[in-house]
């Protein structure tokens, strides 16, 4: 078993892990800050090297902000884990991620994951505008059976 009881295959050197090492890696990749006391991080490690990670911050019981960095490919178990955490562990209804308007590759990734552009903030990034992408719990396909064991899609903590 792995993160939050997910079956995470160790085949071929893949492992899902959490912690400060992941947070600092993501922050370095995205040129952000990471504050371990106020944030959480989940990453995908292959043969000891981090290839993808997410920092979660700004949890307010209704939503959470995710910063995603990827240098390699992702696995279904990793996708299940990174969406299980905000929706089922934290119990939020919406995940928010921001993408610099000129970063076509990140925008494409966000949209392929199922995020939708919801707002645009002018002049909030050193390179210009930021687009806020959001995903609602009901729209998250990564909580489905095909991405790992069946995951509870009801609100965390409810009976």
C-alpha cells in the first residue's frame, strides 16, 4: 500500500511519496516558495529521482491551490494520489491551479487533466497574465476505479 492506502506499484522503480523533499523540488522547478508548515507535497519518484510533484497550499475547507511540476511521465497511481489528496483527504470541492498565460504546455496539461480556465488575472506573473484553472470534485475522472483502487468520491469526513 502507498499514500492514503493507494496501491502503488514499485515495479520498474516507480514510487509515490510525500514530504518536504518533494515540496522543495516542485518549488525549485516552478520558481516558487515552499513552506512545509503550511503546505503539503506529493511526488512521483523513479529510481530515486523526482519526476513529478504537486504542492498544495491555501486550503480553506472549500478549495485548495495546487502547483504541479512534471519532468517525466506520470503514472495512473500518481494521478489518483494527487487528486485523492485534495478531494478525499482535505475534503475540498475545488482545486485551483494557475498557469502563466504564455505557458502553452502547462495549459494543455491542465486541460488534459480536466481543469477548465475560470479566470484571468492581468499582470500577476513576471511574464504577464495568469490564468486560473479549476477542477470540481464532480468533474475529476482520476477518482474513478481505473486509476487505482475504488476511491470514495463522497465528501471526506461525511457519513
